[in-house]
C-alpha cells in the first residue's frame, strides 16, 4: 500500500500556493497591502524612535553626564535670587570639581536698535559670562569666536542661536551691533549646541568685566560645574551649603543630562503607543486575510475537488491554503518592512538624525507577518481540507 | 481479473428523508474496456462514478479498484490510489487559469512527487497524444472549448492510469468538437486505456463498445 501514497514535494507545495495567489493578482495585492501598512507603521515607528534615541545618546555623549548647573532658588519675595558673589570660588574648592564657569543675568534689555521700544525685548536677555563657559558646557561656536579672556573687557557679545535669529543676525560678514540700555555692543560670534540651556540660547553673552564696566555690579545667577563623573551624587549633596552657606535651601541644583533622560522616557512612551496602534492595523490586516481566504475556499470548491481527484490528501489541500495565507502575509510583511525602513531613512535624512533601523525590528516584523498569516490561514485551510472530494467536484452543480 | 469490481453496492445519503442513490449495483470492468454508463439526470450515474473513482465510499457493498477494497483503506491511501491509478475528465474541464497547457497537464503528476522537469516531459508526451503538440505553451484561457477538453484528457492520462473516468466529457461542446473528443477517447482505448464514460446522451453512448444503462440507482 505504501506504493500508493500521495506525495507532494516541498517546492511544489509553495508552487501551488503561488499559483493560487497569481490567479487573483488584484485581490492578493490588496489583501497583502493591509499587512504591509501595519508592518510599515511599526518598523517606521521603531526605526524613527531608534534613530532619535541614537541622536540623543550622541548628544549625551557629547555633553557628558557630569555637568551640574547651580542656580538660585526663589528669593524671599518670590523673585529669582542671586548666588553669593564668592559662590564660584567656593564651588571650585570642592575636590572633584574639575572646572567652574559662572553666568550672571544683567538687568538690562537688548534690542536690535535704540529705535525699538524698550518693552519689545523678544524675550532676550544679556548675560555676563566667564571666558571658559563654552568649554565647560561642551557647546561650540557656530561662527565667530567666544568672549574669551582677550575679549572679556570689550563691549562685544556672543549670541545664542535663538537670540541671533530673533535679532535677525545670520552672518557676521559686516560688523553687527546690538543695543543694550545706552550701549552698542558688537556681535563677535554665534554659539550653537546650547539646546539644553534655553536661557543661554536666548541671550547675548558678554564678559563679566565688560558688563560690570558698563552696567555696574553683576552677581552670578548660574554656575556650571564639570565634575569627576563618579562624584556627581556626592557633589550634588554638598553643593548647596558650599555655594550659599547662609541659605542652602535657596540653591537649585539640576543636571542637564536628566532633561535628556526625561525626554527619552517620554519618547519611548509615545513609541509604545504608536507600536500599539500599528499592531491594531496588523490585526485588522490579519482578519482581512482570514476573510479573503474563507471566501477563496468557497469560490474554489471545484479546484479543491479536482486536486482531490488528482490525488491530493486533506493535508495537501490544508497546506496549500495555509501556505497561500502565509505567503500573502509574508509578502505584505516584506514590503511593509522595506517601506518602514524607507520612511525611517527619509525622516532621518530630513531631520539630520543618525539612521538606525534595528535589524531585530525588521526580522521581528516579517516574522510577525508570517505568524499572522499562519493564524489567519488556519481556519480557512482546515475548512478547505474538510470538504469531501465527491462534494467538491460536484461544485455548484 | 477486472480492474474495477462492484458487488451489491449501495449508497444512501442521510436524510431526512434518506435518499438511496445507488441500490445494489454489481459491475465488473476489465482492463482495456471502454464502457459508457448512460442514464437520465438523477439516475445516480454521477454518484456511481464517484464510488468507482474512489472519491466517495459506499454505504454498503464492495468497491474494488485495481485490487484495492476502498472500504479498507484510509482517506490518505485512497488519495494515493487516485494519484497513482486513476484519471478524471470533467465536463467543465477545470483547468488552472493563467497557466500554460503544458503546466496544466503536468499538474496531473504533482501529487506523485515527480520532479518538475520529468513532469513537463511526460506532459508534453500526453499533449502530443491528444493532438495538442502545437499548443503546449498557450495559456489555458486562450484555448477553444475542444482544446481545453483535450488538455483535460491529457491531464487525466499523463500518469498512465489504470482507469480514466470521464463525466459528461462532451457536455459543454458543440457536435463537431464532441465528435473529435469521442474519437480521441476511442483512440486512447485502442491504445490500451481503460475508459469509463458517464453520459445522458444515448447517441454518444451508442459509439462505445459497451453500454450500461442506469435508472433510479439500479443498472438495467
């Protein structure tokens, strides 16, 4: 009896499934599209989020996690307080502090010219800074030079990127001047990479000696400390009483890197939500495949009958419909993964991010599509295999 | 020894009310025979064909195909028997759309695990046999009705089966084309094939060497 066993080669099983899909190309493409959209959405979300995270990590690496900002807490009357004048030197005395730089808000308005009303400051301010600020922050100069020690006593300023934009200064080809309460200050540079210091981004920075010469005494309102990474927690603990022994509770310590970490956490929550939405799209795609396959079984009763007459066993019929479903979803998954990677590439290029599409996401997406195809095809395939051959060949007759 | 042996075969479809489609049929068909089973619509001839072709099992009685009692084998073995020993020709041809005549015929060997290249070689021989040597690469949808039925016949004979069953093979064809198909079946029989044709057409049946008439589930 073994002589009479029906046998289907593996290649032929795939070939039959392919024939089934090829016979109805329009329907196959539309059905696979549902899966493709779901997969593309998920891959794009994961890819874009990974690229964003890679960029964030790059930024963290550049900035380092050992930067500490010391600011004044609220004053007695609720207004911002100042730090004691000797706060920078006190902070510098703490052993593991490698570098300290101070900045002090100058109580004047800055404008493009003296013709602009005093109230229209554009949210910009003048800040007196130490020459080493740019180095301590790990920021860089977009153009020009910083108010280093050579320029600290001159009436010159460096603008943050936002300040430069608001003042309409895009280049330094001609001498650019801005107006600050009776003084004209020359712009010598524009600093960039200050994303984590919005107050500095929106300011014009001038050397401490120059600021005091023009506008009187300036107290530090912020200290930036570069410290030994392992000592960050210890230093954070002793800083308030060191920089302001009289009122340690009026000292506010922040770590800019924490802001990045918080941003990453928010991004990952959004990513998870978007992945959940993509999964719903995928589920709907799976239901569409199951639906089309059930319909296909009803329409193809005669084909099933002929295949049984040609010697197909129930298992052969079942595998044919199951493979069709898997191939349908799998092709949708492949197209979707490609599409998702393409969207990620486009987004990363547009936003200047580092492209990072995790290989696991691509593999996982295609595997998920295949799994959905298999699950969606189970019922139709089993239904097709249960049609008795004599009934199937009678078909609609 | 007969290639097909039926003894007191009954087939009843469960009701309500139960329908007894075949009522105690005895029939022997010897190798190389060509038999027409003729009867009006509803006489049970298609049910009989399904029983003889192993597409269905009798409610009682013996159906022995090529020495195999169909009541004693599993569904899988019965499929194997169909793949290896039986060929079917259908009234509506049932060819795969968008596939060439050659590949349609090769489908007749797909459940025997014949490698694709050999399948195509055998399919080409079968197409030559039915006079379609010049239509091998034509898509089935581009063929005339008569040509499609020839492809259907080639698919039935490609595996060199012990018996070929044809269910109203000329039912969808005009008289000229029907005549060509009848001649082809007679030629195949002359070449040694055992052929059983089911038809309601008495004129067609009269062309075959042996005729068996059916009425109300009985052979007359």
